C-alpha cells in the first residue's frame, strides 16, 4: 500500500475496516516464489504490509518479521491472521516517510505493491540498501505504467507506478539477479483481480569487499 498523501492512513483504515481481507490471506506469488532465497531464520522487514498476508507467510517459514504500515486497522488484522496461523509478528504503525532504517539490521526487506511518490520511493530504497546486512536481499513487486491499461489493481496515477529502470537506479550498489517487467495474472483478494503489468526485483547486498556489477 502507498503511505502518501498525508490522509492515506485514514483512507487505508477505511479500506481495511471490514472483516474481509481485501487482498486475501495468501502470499503474493512473487514473494512465495522468491522466499527460498532468504537465509534460514532471517530477520525480515516488510514495508507497506497492510493486512499481513506476506509477513505471516514468512513467519510460518520460521522468519522473524517486523511489519510496517500506516494503517493501524491493517496491522491489527495482520496480528489476528498471524494468531490464526500460530505465529507472531512485530508490527509498527508509521508512515514510511518517518521510518528510520537502522544500518545493517535486516537479512531481508520486502516491498510488495507498496507504491510511493518518486522522491519517497528513492529515499526508502536508499534506506533499504543501508538497512540490509551484507548478503541480505530485498524483494520488490509493483505495478508499471502499463497497468493503467489493465485497471486490475494499483494506484491510477502514473507517478506512483514503477519501472525496471527506476528501480535499477534506486537500488544502485546491489546485485540484481532478478529485474524484469512482465504481464501476469494477479489474483489477490478483491482488489488485485486479473492480468496486470508488473515489475519484479530481487536485490542482493554484496559482502564486504565485493562489488556490485
């Protein structure tokens, strides 16, 4: 979920206020595909976690997950989902513009359909690079501008959509074993429903002394 404009928290609280999980309770397909890349028992930061489906999935795999979102309602539902699945989450209600990235604190960071204005997106990306431990990874999936033709989810505003070129620049300094734009079917709850244009990224922080290409 996007954490801007300033009234976004109220908007997302309203969207998440019902009993239904609007993006479902199953993990994002790309996250599930790439989760085996995480180190065992990783400390994971999930940004724009929403109602918890991705954080809970990683917790069921044995990872310790810190879920951040501007919506207190979403994170309350995330904790409920975690309890139902027999796992625990750390949660933090904050706008990403106010989040502090502790240096080399995380084995992995995930950002799934978390759409931010360009300046904040770049700031958060640099924070992620700083916050990753050497050998740590970041997983990102977002909609591209081509998604405006499909209208099956995501913000209807081009500046909030992502491209491979923008993410390559945002995550300069990381190895990028996966960076691709593609069209795929996304079925996540009631709000991501059909063919979609997405960009997917896996970034790996080089070990000390190593250099990213």
